C-alpha cells in the first residue's frame, strides 16, 4: 500500500523523535512492501518563528491531503509570552478541533525491564495494562463564554449528549477487544455535566451486556491510579479530567518517554504523537527516547492503515530491544546499555528488517 | 480556656473517628486546663435520614454558636440516588459556602514507620512534607449557570480576582513559616481563569520577595507529585484542581487515614476534618484509623484556639505511638501491632496525660 503521512515535527525534541518514527516506518515499508510518503508541515513554536502562526493554513492543507498525521511535540518557554491566540498549544488545539479529533487514546503499559525506574514499588506497577479514552474536543477546552478581565474570569464546561455518547461508545467497543472493563470517571457529586455523563454511560452500557463498568469519582481515581493501577482496563473520561489523569498515569510505570497516543475522528482519520513534551532542555542532543514516537507509528499502522501485523512487528521489535537491555539516557541508572536516539532507533530498525 | 466545638460526626466511620478526636482533646483539656464543650449536630446522610435534609437549619445554628467545627465524614452509596439538592455532599458544600470557608489546608507528611505501606518506593516518598492550599468556595463547584437536560450540560468555572488573591496570599504567608516555596498550579495554556490566576500570583508574589515561587501546569503537577513529591513545599490551586491533586497526594505516603485538613474563613473560624471518606464498608467495626481525625483536632487547637503547645503535644503523641509500632488494620502487613480504633486512641490519650 501507499500512504501519505503529514509529519508535524514541532518543537524541541519533536524533530528527533519523528525522524526516528519515520525511519522505523520506512523499515516496515521495505519489509512489508508499503510506501510511506512523508509530507512535512510546520506547527507550534517552530511555525510561529517561521510563518508567524502556530498552525499556518498550509499545514492544515497538508494534513487534509494526507492519510494520517504524525506529530512530534510542541511548545517551550521561548513562546510562553505570546498572546493566547498565537501560543504553540493553540496550534495543537486548533488541529484537534479542525479535524474533529474527539477521541484521544493513551495506552499505559508496564515494561518489566523498566520497572526499576518507576516511582512506584515494582509490585504495584507490575502488570499495568490500561488505556485512557479521553474526550478531546469538548468541555472546558472549548466552551463559551471563556474570557478574563482585571476583575473576573470565566471558562465554560459544556457538553452535548452526542459528544459524550461518541467517546463512551468508543470506550465500550475498545473494552470488548480487551479485558471487558470500563471505568467511567466523573465528578457527579458536584458537576451537572458529570450527571449527564453518567446518564449517557448507563444508556450506552445497556448495549454492551458483556462489558463490566463502574462509575468513579475523579478524586478517588487519582488515588487508585497510584494504589492499584493494575486494576484498570479502559478508563473513559471528559477532556480536562483526562488531561490530568492520563498524565498522572503516564509516570506510574517509569516509562513516560515510551508512551504513544492517538487522537481520532469518527471516521478513523487520526493524529499520532508521543505523550511526552518537547523537552527543550535536551533538544538537539540526540539523547531523547524515540520509542514513544515509534510506538505512535505502530498505532498509526494498526488504526489508520489497518496494518496489524506491521504494527505487531514494530511493537515486538521495541519489546525485544528493551529486553536486550537497551534504552536511552532517561533510564540511566537502572542497568543495561544507554544508547543515543539514533542508535536505539537503528536497533529497532534492525529487528524489523531481519526478523521474519 | 473554655471552647465550644460543633461536632458533626456524619456518616460511616465519622462517629468513631470524631469520638476518638474528642477523647484526645478532652485529655488535652485535663493536662492543660482547658474545657471543651461538644455540641453535636446532624450532617450528611445521617441528617437526611433523621431530619430530611443533609444540613438542617439547627446544625447551621449550632455551628454559628461554636468556636470551631469538627467533622467526621459524609456520604455513602445508601444516599447516592437522592436528588442533587438532598445529597450528603450538598450538606458539606453548603456548609463551606455558608461559613465562607474559602481556604482548605491539607498537609501531607511522610511517617517513616508507614513508608512500607506507601505505593511509592520508599526513597521517593521519604521526606515528603507538603501542604495543599486549595480554594474551596469558587470555581466549578459554585459557578452559574450549572444545569443539564437531556441534550446538553453546562458547568461554569468562575473566579473573581479577590477570591484568587485571598487564597494565594494565604499560601505565601504559609510558605514564609515553612520552606519558603510556593508552587502555583493552573492550566494557563488552555483556561482563561488560569491566566487571571497567574496574574494574581505574580502580583501577590511581589509582596513576598523572600518566598520563591513557580507556575506549574496541572497535568505536569499530577506527574511530579508521583515522581518527586518531596520537592514540594506549599502548593496553591483552584477548587477542582485542588480536589484532584490533594487526593492524589494523599496516598503517596501510604497514610490516607492519617491526614488532617482545615477549611478556614478569612477571620480564622474553621472546620476541621480528616481527609478520608466515610468508608461504609468498615463502619461500626471499631477498626477505622482515628489519627486523621485526631490530627485534625491538633490543627484546630493550633489554628482556631492558638493553642500551639497543646497541638504539638497531640502531634508528638501520635508520632510516638507510631514509632512504638502501633497502628490500625489499614496498616496490617507492614509489621507492628494492629489495634482497634479505641485502643489506638487510648494509646494517644495515655501519652498526652503522662508525658509532661
Ligand atoms: C498542550 C496542551 C494544550 C495539551 C492538553 O492539555 O490537552 C496537552 O497537555 C495534552 O494532554 O495533549
Ligand atoms: C465530597 C466532595 C463534594 C468533596 C469535594 O469535592 O470537595 C470532597 O471530595 C473533598 O475534597 O472534600
């Protein structure tokens, strides 16, 4: 197959990690006879510097003409003083809104060889295998009115039933393919939007009699993600709660740099990006962990292009490389061999090319 | 001194733990020549059952006529189906609003003997000594409009500058008495209310040149509370972020049942309660950990009544009892002697009465 991918490297280490993902996907192409056309677009602070806007029209157009979007990372202190409308984050938010990327998937998995770098006791983090399904284009992020002046400020948490239903249904579908358990997170003892959320969950759940589900409060969930993370399967929640909880969960296995994500439109079109940020402090040093971007590439293969065996090959290669004791500077101190970004990427590429 | 305290035991284990706190404060009274008058009032599900409302008028009146409020815990599945206006939580929220308890303090401390029960590696949790200063009567909890119907839902995150300033100033004052560091948490890359929050923090900080401060995003904070909790001193944030993050932080030292809290009005009047919930599953079994309520009593002595040496005596007694290896069922499995609620309380009382 031939697929066109818009690559938005963005800021900081974004370029290094998207380069790694492209190298790995090119290897997949060679082994499985696919061709990936990479179309580069500006986004974030880089776009602001070069084109005066965090998401230039041309970038949007390139994404529209592609089969999927691969994103690196955006933002950095350099652009923090820009007005709201020009901040790098605004570019990302506009991209989400423009392409209606309403479902954000963030799997978190414990890798045995990395547990030593987890802040949690190994027996607590062991066996974690959960996925966040976060609503991404509603709630406080986009609700109106939203303003502030000298005296007061307002943001609006707004949800339509159909926005809730879409993401909740996605979560139940996903649970069916997994361990058949959905934890729906809200704050129904305080928020009206959470009460509607609960109603919709009840309704959708009725269509999935074989999936077990529970309602949890966001504050209790913040605790349980630390005390028994392995008890979760699929966690579905609204935009802001999802932002906070999925970031919390991203460090419990000591593997933030490893984590991929996907942001999907109803028809399956999507944006793929590692969970980590732009890390300006280590940018340009060839030491960033490329595995989050590489695994995002694997999610793209499976979800955007229906290439399951190709995705499995990438994930298997990553696992093998870790089991061989290779990692990047992030994991310095837990034993094994610390490689540079490009060296580790080469290891993954080698496994993909040579194991058939 | 003679002080009158409104005791709102509430639901579940609320009665057991407030009994413990009263027993300890009575011991303080005997040793230091104070007299505490306990005035009991109904709150939460218990009030709903007995008086048809989660916070009866009489309870409000009793609180108004007291020098401080001691609360146990409220809520439970039994009352989950009640309409919003009658839910136990509504009683608590109305109490906060009525008495303008706008500043919520939640200290989190690592106790060496309990670190084995922390989900975090001991070297990560060791040395944690932080306090949350959470805004408690604004934001999404009380903003209007707030409604839902079949098709959509709205909640409103509203803040006035003065509401932000009050709690931020409190946090800086508190930091002055501690390690002189404030972490202000917001989501300024998305929310307008967070941008006003940041402006106010900058302004207030100018009055405290000897206090170091930083702005942190709520999602990064959710990570850092796990990866390096000992790096925090005073954390100040708005109502909903504070709810989520302070609960997250409450489990990092493995000592949820130990944690006290205070909710204060500008003039110092306040409500004191353990952080833990009503735990209906263990209610009535005399196994709940009373130390959270007892330490809330200590906060009351210090903050409400200016009785510092009395508060210190309670805290020292609690530390000694823990160092002697005593705890409750919550800590079963980490060694030491498991006592019942009343037995552990007796140990604390003994230390207060006998060590001078
Ligand atoms: C950059 C920021 C606007 C964004 C968000 O809050 O959604 C990020 O934290 C994320 O989770 O992808
Ligand atoms: C019971 C509930 C309304 C309350 C809150 O969300 O404030 C509780 O979680 C707390 O933190 O005291």
